[in-house]
C-alpha cells in the first residue's frame, strides 16, 4: 500500500509552508497518522513534529437524460498536513 500519493501544490499549501513549515500531501484514505509520519520521514529524511489529516467525501452528481437518471461520483480523498521539526525543510521540486 503506497501511503503518499503526491504533494499538494497550491497557494494555501505554499502559504502554510512558508508561515508554519507545514507541508500538504494527498495520502491513501486507509492510512493513519503514524503511517503517514513514517512514510514522510522515510521518503524525505526529515523529522516530523505533527500530522493532521482530513477526509473529503466523494462528490456525487446526477443529471436527467433521455435514458434516465445518470449518476456519477468522484473518489474519496484524504489530505495530510505534516508539520516538521524546527530547522527541517523538504524540497518538493527537487528532481531525483
């Protein structure tokens, strides 16, 4: 099971990164905070101070057509905000 799917790069994520040293990641919805902490520490080689998670429910949309009601939905998402210990930095744009 891959824990970290990808880092989130947005204005709010960059603001948190500059202000608090917190980084945002999309993670597997089945992963818990301890697994996220261990995955970030192993992947980036940093010391994690705190992990906060939030789950986003799937969005459901429906429309009426000639063939009846067509229903679709998006996938469930889980985001993790990872705060690092003082002095630690992750270079998300580094190419390995």
